[in-house]
C-alpha cells in the first residue's frame, strides 16, 4: 500500500519536472493490488492532483485506463467553492435573525422585479391554448429555433443595421445556458482570456473544461474597459459589454480594436450582450456593428434583462456563416451540436419571446426598462451628491462604486447591512480586482431604491 | 510549403506507428512560415486527421499551440452525416411531388399527436398569470429545479417503492438535452458502451467528446436485450429500457446483471427511462428498483412521451447521493454544473410538469397513453395475422419488425411508401445491426394507424 503511494508520488514529481503541461505516467501495473488498496491510491492520487493544480488530471485516466472504471471529469476538483451569493445570504439571514421584522433594501442580485409585459403574457396564453388542441398542437420544434423567432430576431438586428440571415440566429434557453453549452465547440487546449471583474461562471465553465485561464484585470485606469495590446495572447476571449458587474460599455473604436486583434490572431470573441437594451448613449449594441466581427465573434444575448425573462428563460445566439476555424464552420458545428444534444426550445416560450420583438412588445419592454433606469438615476444622484466615484448606471443596469475610505468590499457590505439595512454585492465576488468596489443592481423596487439611495447618501456623507 | 506538408505527413505516419491512441508531434517550429502557408498546412493537417479517424485531433492544438489561434473541437470532424430523417423527408417529398394530393400514413418519427392534457393546460395558464403580476412573479428559479417539482417527482418514485430525496432529482429541459449535458461530468478518456440499435445521439455526443465507442450489438438471439459477460469492458454504459427503437424492455433479473457488473467494475450506467410510462407488464420502470443501482447509475427521464411534452420540453434526472467515483460525488458535481452552466428551467414549464404528477394529471396522461397503446394493439394484430416477427409494442410505443423476404430496411421503406403510402423508419438508421428491421411509431392518429395496419397486412400477406 505505502509502496504504491510512494511510487505514485515519485512518478508525479519526476513527471512534473519534465513537463508542466501534460504528464504521462509510466504505465506500471497496479493490477496486483487488491481493490481497496487501489481505491485508496486513487483517492490519494486525486488529492495530489488537486494540489498540483490540475496538471495531473489527464494522467489519471491513463494510469487506471486498463481497468474498466469510470473516471469523472477531475477538472471539477479544481473549482473553487462559490461563496459569493451564499455568503451574502448567510450574512443577511444572520442579520434578520438578530433583528426580526426588519425590512431590508435588496439591491444585490441582478434579478428583475417587474412582471412580464402584456404582449408577452397574451402570446404565452395563446401558445398554451395552441398546445391544448390537436389542430394547433406543436410537437418537436426545430432544434436551432422556430423559424418565426429566428426571423424576428434577425429582423431586430436588421433594423439596427446589422444584416443577418435567420439561420445565423440560434434560439437558446438563455445566456447562461448558452455560455456553458457553446464551449463544447472549442478544443480544451485553447486558452481563455477573461476580462475581469467578471460573471463568475465564465471562469468556472472553463475550469470544468480544463482550460488555461488568462485573467485580464481592469480598473479605474482603463475605465474598466481593457483593450488588447502587443502582448495579448489568447485563443478565446470573453467580452461583456455593457458589463456585469461594472456597467462599463465599449465604444465603437474600442470594440474595433478587439475585432482587429481577434482577426489578426485568429482568436475568437464570445461577446455577451445580455445588457444591450440598457444602452442609451451612441454605443454599439452588438459586436456585429463592427466591421470584421462576423469572422471572429459569437454573440450571446438574452431576454432575461431586456424583457424580464429571468424565470421564464429565453435567449438567442448569433453565429455568422462566415466564421470558420481550421476549415470548420462554427455555424455548421453549432447546428450539429443542437441537433444532437437538444430537441429544441419550448414552443410556448418561443411564442412569448417572439412577442418581445413586435412593435407593441418593444414599447412595453422599454417602458419597464425606463423604470429601472429611473432607479439608476436616483442612485447615481445620491452617489454624485456624496462625492463617490462610480461607473455604469447610464448604459447598464448596474452601478459599480468605489468603496469609501479604502474599505474592502466585504467590510463595506457589512457596514451597509448593519447601519442602513441595504444589501448589495461585494466586488470581490467578481474577481480579485473587484476588492475595492461594490455593485448595486437597479432592478429593485423603485420605492425601496429611493429609500436606499437616501440612506446611502447620508451614510457616505457621514463618512466624509 | 510542400516541405511543411511532407513533414506533417511523415510525422503523422511515424507517430501512428508508435501508438494508436495518442500522438504527440515533435514540436518543430512552424513560425518561419508565412500565415497563408500555415493556413494551408492546417487545412491539410485537418484533412489527414479526419482520414486518420480522429487520432490526430489532440495533437493539432499542441502543434499550433504556440500561436494564439482558436482550435475548434476537431472531434466534430469525425461525425458522420446524419442522413436518417433527412433521407426519409427527401423520399417522402419526392413521392408527394410525383403524386400530388396523396394522403400519407405517417408512422415514422416518434413525435406525439395528442395535445397536452387539461390539468397541464390549466397549470400552464395559471403560471402565465403568475408571471403577469408583480405579487406572484417568479424571477430566477433554483438551478437544479423548483422544490415543488423535485418533490413531486421524488414522491412519484416513492409511490413505486423507490426511496429518493428531492435533492436527488434534477429538473431538465428533457432527456435529449440532459443526455448531451451530463457527459460533461465524465473524463473524455472513458470508453462508452452503447447497446445497439440505438438512438443516434448517444453515439454522436460521445464522438463530439472524442470518446472511444464500443458498440454492443443486439438482435433476435438475445431478444434485443444484450447482457454483460466476462469480456464486457467499458466505463460508461448506455441502456435504454423500454428501448427506442426496438421496444424491448429489460426484466428485473436482466437489469440486476447490469447493475452487478457496473458495481463490480466501477463503471457507470446512463439509464434512459423515457418510455417507462408505456410498461404494462411486471417490469422495472426505473433502474433504481434494482438493489445497488444507486452506486452505479444515473437515470434520465422525460415528460415528452409520458405527457406529450415533445414541443413543450421538460424532463428530470435522478442522481443518488451515494454515487461517487474517484472520491467525487456525482450529485455534487451535477449541482455545480447546473449552478455554473444554467439559470434553471422556466417557472411556467415546471408548473405544467408538476401537474402531470397530480392524481388528475396521472389519470389524464394515462388516458392518452391508452390511445397510443390501442394503436400498438392494432398494428401488432396486423403483423400477427401476416405472420411477421416483431418486438416491442407491449411495453413501449415502438414496434420493431423483421423486414420480409430478407429485404433491407431502406428497400422495405421504399416499398411501403410506394405501394401502400405508409411511412416508417428504416432500422439501419439506428446502427448497422438494424439493417433487417423496421420501426413503427404508435404515436400517430388512430384512424391513420388502423388504415395503415390494414394496408400493411394486405401487402405482407401478398408477399408470402
């Protein structure tokens, strides 16, 4: 038993010395050991691998490959525990337990508060009725999306000057689902560059795939809008604009630099446009407004924030037929993925989604967006009056403020909760470079937002 | 240019000679070549790789790894074109073009024809109403499923004697989606054993992941119910019972053999139970009815056929908290996957799904299933009277018949279409061992099914 472990350890260290990227163990036979010993060796080996930061994971399957034994995706062992929202919930619950009946002003999680608009509700009811009668019943839907919705989205882009064919639009269950699924199109050896602070799932989904991650920090110096330079070196690039959590949004010139860089280096941009409907200045809503983007970018969009679909689920993805790498069309690959791994998106939800793109639907969802924008205005005014530096709010539903007095983001969280009963999101949860910042969501109740803004201003002025 | 290609070719052949499993190229520098030449070399290399049956794909990223350049998942190049349903559609359209106005009896694709039952329709309407009002509006749902639905499914299992906790049930968008997504939990070096004939997506999803596939053929000798023996050697095993396409269903003793084999070998069974609601004999509906299954199986189920949700989309997956491999809990891994890669399933659809598990819902969906079972009875009677051997029909919505006169399945397809205007599915589409067989779906219109059965009987009797 101990010999086995020692052997594993020695092999591990000598192999590591030879290569930091991929280690192949000498295939010594383990079959002479009894199953319980093998199990322990495996557990230990897994432990070593975990501490070895994942470099060993590829080798385990080879090591034990002779035996039929399922190996889980050991990259999952490299994930860090996701504490952010759980820790917020724990702290909030503890406060409420100590102060029963207190009203909290919740401006943390980016969930919407307004119900679905009437045009969508009506379309959903009609679609449910369709499913109740044999004559109008819909069974399996086309895997890449119903033609009526693909065309409605393409037309929505065309109205903004982006020429798309309907079969370049793929209907999805939402941006989160799609950002997870799309990674199947890329080799695991690609290196993923993630602009940070970032939505934590970008990082975790790539850790699950065993990809090397390059963190591209941003901060006040570059207005949270990092750009590529001569040393930028990555295969897959995550850009989110308008950004979650910072609310910063790229302009045309800045996005053009990314598109040019990606085309030059044959890299690929995953462009998360989930917040585009909140843009009010003259900024690109879609990366496809930038010449050259069709050969280097995939755009992921969602109705979650645009039309309050967070709990209803619907989104869309644009992959141009011009996008190729190594002679493979990414559009054709995604068709193949969807036809193999899904049976399409619910007919009922697609009818609801299509209503968003009608004239009436657009008017109604923009009425809702105006409510959230008024929340943003109220909060920005409070921060302005308190002399606090912040980003976002104007073209995004998030406000990203600098914590006062060099306070860390968790300390500021505690202070807001304890002193003014306001709950926000500590910037540290979005990556190390967020440690001095704090995120407010503007999706909350307007009366709560006004009260929270007033309390925030008083607190911050007191701090001065 | 030609030197580069020659060098690639020589390296490829010499590397292949050394190992059939994994090839690492000598890392000669390609940086002295200009980009267009590199592009051509890549294209050629991709071609070679394709013909080399995928063994080269892993090496490409290493070969070009120095350059920032996105490498797509080259395993997609190893997929065969999926001709089955497209070829059926082409032949059918051609027939209709030549015989305008002809009524075709469609008994091919396994899509349901009856609308959603009243209990589900009512629940869907109520849920849409909930989304129309701020007081009852639901935003983000818990990623693993709404507690009300997880509990309803767990209770459904408990009524059949399978003790499950609600957090061992995961709500999904359906079995297809889940069978694709679940593969992320497993290392790519696992070998997947697929009982055939099979649902083509089992094979394709594993090709996409670059997994070695072991085809376990079945036939009349084992009643299309293959069992493990002393030579069975695989990590991941796909079982579908009642089976699509053969309609064969494992009994307790047979499933016990699979469970024992999997536990002994630490393999993992993916058990597709999508057709369990059609079982009428005393056979297991769930693999968890077999002692020991909780430590070696994941069950994937769907409301598509049970309750006509093919176009509405909803399913569920059961992963026991007892299921571990290499010290990792598969249940915990799937929680982590869902919380990273999804934002949950639509509130509206989950309410509709929960209605299926009420007393009223169960009664109504079984009324629909009885309609399909009557279709099966009509078809089986016709085949009995024509003296044709077939499987399924009794515990499954599919009937799998032996083609008459040693006719191949595509020839039989043509004959049915041309002579009696009946459309079915050639067995060859489900794997090579299906070449002598033909699948009928019993989900069609009852009047059409009766007419088709009569025509089929006459044709087959004529053949005698």
